[in-house]
């Protein structure tokens, strides 16, 4: 595939980075939820509006792609770290990649998005930070009794202590 088949997916962190986003004739898309993460009237909202004027497309992923992504996100323990906009963006990238006609590249500094994108073999490009070097699988454990917690709760159902997030699996990524 040639460079004309590349499609850039713009995350909120890319807009908030303050860096100019210039894509020479490259197709750029984002998800509908992204605008909800920007305060109307601010600099970042203005930049978002400029991107829309320059051709940024807003695309809604299919329910099937969203369901697939949410399953993966839950498996990796990222469900509480990724907003609806993040989930939509990942689902959109997944859908584009599965279509096989375009190569998605997610523009983001968000490590949780990078974590899931890496698992899905979706390319990412960071703006202000180094890209991830390790992929994490997160879990939850009670601070009191040490029981691993699978449910989405803040308090342990066994002893009533608070729940903490822990790394249950780590994989180094070779660049």
C-alpha cells in the first residue's frame, strides 16, 4: 500500500498538544465524541474547528467494532482509563484496519490508547511524548485483603477496603 492509503485518526490529546497538525492531502478522521472533550470557546476548541474546516472528517464506528474494542479494553483492564471518545477512536481504527484498504495511524500521546492500539497492531504516532515501550495488562486488587477483584467496584465486597489498580502482565515492545 502506498502513502495515499494512510488515514490519520486524531485523538483529543493530539488537539490538546498545542502542536500544529498538518497533513498534506492525507485523509484525517476523528470520532463524534472528541468534540465533547473540548471546552467550547477555548484555544483547543478553536483548533478543532480549524481542523474541521481543513477537511477533518467525523466518522462513527459501527456498533460491532465498538463491542469488539470494549471487550479488548476490558480484557486489558483499560476500561476505566479510556473515555467514550477514546473507545470510539480505537473502534474506528480497528474498523479501518479490518477493511484492508487503508492503513490507520492514531495520532495520540495517550498511553492507554497506545496500549490497546499496540495489541491490535494499529500504528500510532506520538506528538509530545515518547511512545510506549511496554504493553500492560491491568487488574484490580483489594488494598485490605489482597483479593483480586473482577467486578467494576470501588470497595471490596469481602472486607470493605478500597480497590487499587495493579499491573498483572507486562510485555516489552521491540522497536
